[in-house]
C-alpha cells in the first residue's frame, strides 16, 4: 500500500510539473514583468548622456534639434510601466534615428534566457523582405498547403505589408539612408522581429496573398509553436544526439571548365581566416583561374586586418583604410558603473592608439596615414566579380571600396548595407542600462573612407540584381546565375 501511495504521489507531481511546463511554454508577452516608468526614464536619460558624450557621429545624419525631439518622444512613450521587450522597442526607435548600423540595443544574457519562455507562438512563415515586398520562403507549419514558397504576401491581419515592414524598420538601425541592411536582417528572422514589434497575435493569423491566378486571397493560418518531443522510453532519453556539423564561414571551389574560382566569405572574423585567404590564392594561382567570384552577401563585417589582407591580394595600387578615424575623447565618460570593465579596457585601448589633434578630437593615425601595398606572390590579376547585398556591411565595405574602381572588378547584386562614405565602429563596447538590463552597442570611432564621396548610401553595384518572387519560387540563385552567365558569354 505504501508503495502504491508513493507511486501515486510521484505521478501527481509529474502531472503537476507537466501542467506547469505547459503553462510556462504558453506565456504571453503581455504577462512579462513590468518596470516602473520612473526607472525607464532614468535609463533613457543615462543613455542620452552617454551618447552625447561618446558617440562620434550622433548628429552625422540627424541634427541635434531633431535628435532631441526623438529623445523627448521616447520619454513620453514610457508614461506607464513596461516590460523589457516593450522598452526595447522604445530605445531601438530612438537609436535608429542616429542612422548608425553599429548603434543598436539588445537583451543581456539574463534577459535572453528570461524571454525564451515568451518566444512562442510565432508568426508561421519565413519571409524574404525587400522594399515593399514580402515573399514566402517556407512555412514553419509543415502541414500548411496553401501558401507555398514564392507566394507574395500583401497583408497580415488586415494590415498592408508595407505598413508592417515600415513599422519594424522604425526599430532597426542602419548606416545612413540605405534600408537594404534592414531588409536583410528582417528576412533573416521575420517571425522574431514581428513578435518583438507587435507582441502576441491571436492564435490564428489572417494572411492576405496573391494566389495562383493573380487574385488577392486570404487564408487563416495558425501561429507556430514547435511540437514537444515525447520520449518513447527511458532508453530514448539516454541516446546521445550527434553534434551538428560546424557551419563554415568561408570556402573555395574552382571550376576548371570555366577557369573560375568561387570564394564565399561570410565573415571577416574567426580563427583560421588569414590562413584560408593565403591558401586560397595559392590554389587559385596553381589552378590558373582567370575569373574570381567573391560572395559577400552574408558578410556582416569583422576584423579589418582580415578584410585588408584580402584586398591586398586583389588591388593594383597602394591604399589606406580611411581619410579620418576619429573619437570624441580618450576615455569613456558617463558610463554606468556596471560597465566598469568596458570603461577601463576601452579607455586604455583608446589611449594607446589615439592622438589628440588640433580639432580637439582623438585620431587613430595608423589607419589615416599608413598605405598598404599589394601582395605580389599569388596576386590575382584576372577578372573579379563581387556579389553584394544588404547584409554586406562594415568591414565588407572597407574591402570593396579600394578595389571597386579597378577595370577588372565588377560589383553584382544590390546596394550594400554598409556606408559608402564611412561608418562608426572600430571599438564597440556594450553599455548596460541599469534598470531595464538592456544593452546598447556604442561605437567609439567615426571612420570616413573617402571625404570626397557623397554621404548617405551604401556602395551601389555595377549590375543591379534584385530579389525575385519567381527566383524564390523556383529555388535558384539569381545573382550567382547572373555572374555565371557573364563569364560564360565572355568565354
């Protein structure tokens, strides 16, 4: 009897635990813990003070009176208590007006763990977004049979897709006036951005779309929540799951028929990249390749030393990184004490590399004055094709800028997300807001690549190839097919 009663108690607590887990899994963002408005105002005032003292390009695109207006709008937006996800939208909207792609807000590690319980349900489709368009890439609900890949979405819950996209864009940062970076970031995680911006929708979404005969139709699609794994037995639980294969950040393939090397570089950071670059050009030289395609569409930037090394294998003249690389001050002032390590580390680093000039600013003279020479061994002198897009950002544009005017270089794709004139980056500490726990990225240097260039946009391609719903539907890479066609016709 005692054993039976014990089993019943265990069963009762297991059921209770399962019910609790189910409730936790269905948490609504509306139920997230709230923060008092006075504390949120204090966070905004702290952030505003930090930006005014440290951000090198706070008024580069938006004048001070306009930034002050946006700051006041943020203060008025927190007239009531808010959860961290709501306040994040307020901060993000304020920061987006700086028009600096390296200045953004995100959750701390603690908040990220806390908000995992609010992740689902989500918008049920992966979408490719550009300009005013949104096209289905895949359905998260695998049984959905109405909206196939390539379907054009016109509205979500009766809100036109342009209004949905613009509302999300208002919380995203980019360099200058280019929205290509925003469109690519949004395409990478539309469901997450949609939930972050609009909160929890109903359990069913009303999706308006263009059907197969060109008419606008509407379908009711359930929100997505992943199925819970149900172990078959205790034995299943003990099976070791294989570790996923590491994602390669870069690779090289050589087509001996067309004498073309294809180099894909998704980041300029990572151990082994310099070795990969040197080894690749040796292989390209040995193979006698006449064409080189460099795919930077997924490259959000990274270490300038690495991007410079790649440039040196392709450029036909000496070059420098920038006309000016400038910080407001030598230290980091008005930063919360919770970021004390950042204050000390970055203040010391800036003191080592910076020198105060007559303009009262602190200049990184190495990048302003030093000229780099081309690497002669295994240097590539054939035709170069660079594939670029909205996510081609930061160090990627620093790579493209010195070579783009060469006669043997052709840029293919879309406007880069990274600025053509320059950006604010170099050193980017995270500043923690004391009450909300949100973290803001704070670039410390303003880098002007070429002061004679117009300011406000990314690098424009020589051959514009925009996304296509037809290409998405058929599953082919339009930009890569374009460059292959050019090479074939040349041959």
